[in-house]
C-alpha cells in the first residue's frame, strides 16, 4: 500500500516546524518585548506540547490585542492554528485562527507573513480537507510571493515550501516534478548548519528518485542522510532511513538486503520502545515475506504488528493491517478469514475517509467474491473500488479495477462491457509501471495480462464483423468465448503445475540447502562466515605462536551448526521473543569460549573454530567438545528433547595437505555449507542430531579446486578423493549433482 498524504503532513510538521517558528518569530521593529517573549516561549513548546503552547497564547491574547499591532496578532493566531494542525484535530478552530490572521495581514501587508499564512493554509487543506491539489496551489503562490525576497528567514521558508510541494507531487505519483522541487530544497540547505534539515531533505529526495525507478540515486541520498543522522545521534531518524533503504531494495527484488535493513530499523525502534513505528517495520517485513510467497511468516509479522498497533490505534493503521491479513488468507484460499478481516478493513478505512486505501480493500474484496463465484457482489465491490480510486487520482488501483471488471463481465458473457473496461485499463498505464522489475509481476497479474490479450483479440474479431451479419457474429462470439475459456483453463493448469513445482523447491530449500548454489541462507550469512573464518585464522596464528612453534603444521576444524529451534522461536513466539532468545543463546555460547574453541553467532546459526594446538584432535573429538557445550546450553535454557536437535558440518584447515593455499577463508564457507547440507539430510531422515565431516585424502591434487571450491569438492566426492565421516549412515546422503 502507498503512503497517503497524512504521512506527508505529519512528517513535515515534525521535522520542519522549526522553520515556521523561526519565520514566525523573527524580531520585528514594531513588536513589544513582552509579546515577543510570550510567543518565543510558546514557539519552544510547539512540537513537544502544542496544547500548552496554545493555552499560553490564548491566555495572553487579549493583552496582545490591546497593542493594536496587526502583524503581531497575525503571528500569534498563525501559531495557534499550527498547534491544531500539529495535533491533527479541531479543523474548524484551526481555520478560524488562520482566517483571523489573514484579515490582520490584509490590513498590514507583508509578503513573508502572507507566505507563512499560505504555508499553514496549504497544510490545513492537505490534512483536514484531503485536498492535495489546493495545497500545492497555496504553496506555489507562497513561493511566488518570496521570489524577490532574500535573507535567512525567507530562505528557510522557501526550503519548507519547496519540500512541501515536492512531497505533495510524490504523493500524487508525479515524481519528476517532485524531484525538481526536492533538488531546489536541497540547494537551500547548503547555507544552514542544521544537520537534521539536511538529512530529511535527502530522505525526501530519495523518495522522488525511488518513484522514478532511479534506485542507485535513491540509495546514494539515503546513505548520505544516514551518515548525517548517525553523526547527529538521532536513532529515530536512522531507523526511518533503514526502513526507506529496505523499501528501495524491495523494489529491486533484492529481498535479503531489504529484510536486513528493515530488521535493523525494527531493532532500533524496539530499543526506543517506539511501538508505533515498530509495528510499521513489522508490517513492512510482512510485505517482503508475502512478496516471496512465504505467507505463514508474513502473516505472523502482520499479526504482531496488529497487536502493537492496538496499543496506539488509528483507523488507517488498523484498516491497512486488516487488509494485509485478509490478503494473506486470500492467498491461502481461506475465504472465511479473508472475508472477516477484509470487512474489518472496509469498516476502519471508511471511518478514516482514506479513499485510495478503501478502494484497494474494495478491490481485494471483489477478488474474494470472484473466487467464491459471487460475480454480482464482486462487480459491486470492483465498481466501488474504481470510483474511490479514480477520485483520489491514484493510478495503479484503477487499472487493476478495470482489468478485474473486464474479467467479471467476460464471465457474465457481457463482452461489450468487458471490452470497454479493458480499453479503460490501458488509459491508466503509468510510464514507470512498465519498468517494474519482472519479479514484482505476480502470477495473478500474468493471468490478467493473458485475459487482456484474449479480450483484445475478441474485440478485433468482432469489429471486423458486419452489422448485417448479426447472427453470424453471435456464433463467432460463442466460438471465440469457448476459445478464451480454453486458454484460461490452460493458464490455470500451467499455474497449478508451476505452483506445485515452487512448493517442491521451497520444501527442498527448507530441509536442506539451495539446490544450485549450495549456499545456506542469505548472501549476508555467507559474507559473515568469510569474515569470521578470517578472524579465527588470525587468532589461530596467535594461539600457535604462543603454544607451539610448529603449530602451523597442525590442523584446526571449523564447525557450522544449524539450530532449528532458533527459527522456530521466531515463527511460534513472534519477533520480540525470537530476538530475546537469540541474544540469550549468543550470551551462553560466548560464555564457553576457551583457548581451543572460538564461537561466532550469526543469526540462527553458530560458527565454531576449534584450534587444536599441540594436542591434535580428530574431527570426531572436536565435534564431541562442541556437543558437550551445546548440551549444557540446552540444559540452561530448559529446552525439550525435540528442540535440542541440530546439524553440524565440519571442515578441516588446511583442507588439502599438499596444497593448503588452494582453499582459504574466501571459499571455505562453500565447503562448510556443503557438509552442513549432508548433516541436515541425516537429521531429517533419522530424526536425530547429526554431523558430517568432509576431508581430502593426501593424494587429492590442488588443481581440482582451482576454479570453484564447491564444484571441486563434489567432483572429489564422486572420485573418492574427498572422504566423508558422519554420525549416521553416510550412504543416505544425496550430494548435489552439479
């Protein structure tokens, strides 16, 4: 779901209100010290306590009025109006004070003061009246008033106006215009010393570039903003930027990077006890998992976000979460729960008067009714979605609504209506929509595209048919309709086949490793292993130099341990419980560091470097040492027998006795995950913890590993040059056939 303009007004007031305050209270020659002190005190309370700021002004307003200074009164009333906008309440009172201020300005004209009033008027129009075009007109007019005005205060006011217009255009999907104004705002920050103003401007500019699908530019400005935020030690802003980076990487279909950034955002919000933004991050994580087809994990994150949102509920947030949960149940063909949550979504979003969100929920309800074969109800919801989305000028949802209506009318054999909506859908095509990465085009969208082509073919056929041959045309329609139905059936059969194939591959990935690359988990984990193995080797050299001058001739072992219980806690207990359990486990393994064992704890896995020193250990002895430590940890955590299962992959270093340089920390992770792959298979087959060690015999040539460590090891396994030791029958292991 796209962000509505509510977030634009809220963010702008939160981060740029100081600009308004500076402009509102720069000392004029005509003011009195008492009145200016009063307004300065109220200004300092505007963000943290707008109600107190308002009460302070209103209490003394009569005294100020006796000054008969129109400009001073105008500034006071503008500040009162700003407090109502900040609180997002009392629209009529905000407008009353704004109008009073405007009357005072009319009697004592001042271009800067009039521009300030237009800024407040635009914000009121955008937030309270949901009238973004009018807001943009007010901001533009204010800029025109300031065109020939220079100085510090007008420059900051111009910045606020350019940023307001840029974000408004972004919200209307006019990203090119948005980027122009954001670049103008960025240029105006060059002469300011406020780091947060510079950071937020870069964040909003990145949003424009994201909309234009210029992802590298978006990432560039977000990283620049993150650097500023971290230097300013603004954790909340850093968390927000991590979330925006996740959004850009999701757009690039780089889901592992997107997940990493959003999880970092969630961690910061959790440390700040910011449940509202933590819920937003969890909701975002849910959309990432949903995009990858991991519906159970997505549902878990949505439900956790819903639980946090109920502590600080708003109709919009609840409505969006109900929508997302209903969509998951619709993916899973659980129509009862899908309808229950979608009805709640419609109720909440109707209360919030959020038209394009409400239109999206009506569209989803129409899809549900279509699947339930309730075509008439589906038509009602689709038409309602079209009406709401068109009024909000949100271009993506109307296109989907028209396509769905074309499908529904085709089902009812009302082909003229179907052709009409098919043609309408093409009117809503956005230039950037066609550039979306292929991974973001769903199977359902593919079906709709196929239907679109079929309907277009039908329309072309019918347009070539003469009116005089009406009966012949009817037979043609029937035959083409049958053809279309056959095509749709073939598409459905193909979709079922592909779905089953994906599920088979996904099951294999869950039980073992990736069938092609052999990498465990994400690229992030793979990079982590490389770094930690390098760190362990440095400790290895120090350990040998202190214990044995000939230590370099001894072997050491690296053990990669997968603990399913760590994943299970995340899935069964939720995000917070998973983080706490992960942290506790990490503390316990760190407590067991000895001179021989060095533990590292990447998320959901454990890497152990066993430094053997002068007392040479076999791989089995190294495993026993680690198993004893794991048993102690499991006992301390009071885990059940079922939860104590694990898999261990073991590799010795050097891997090749006569060519040790052929295998180093850069490709050792390939061999580690290959060994763990075998251990995972044994664990699944036997229902017990398992370990597997791979080691090359003395006759193994180093040239076998020149090109690729994993491919060389697999070839060595087939030729008997790489031996396998295992806790169970090693014949049960099916090594990948690359």
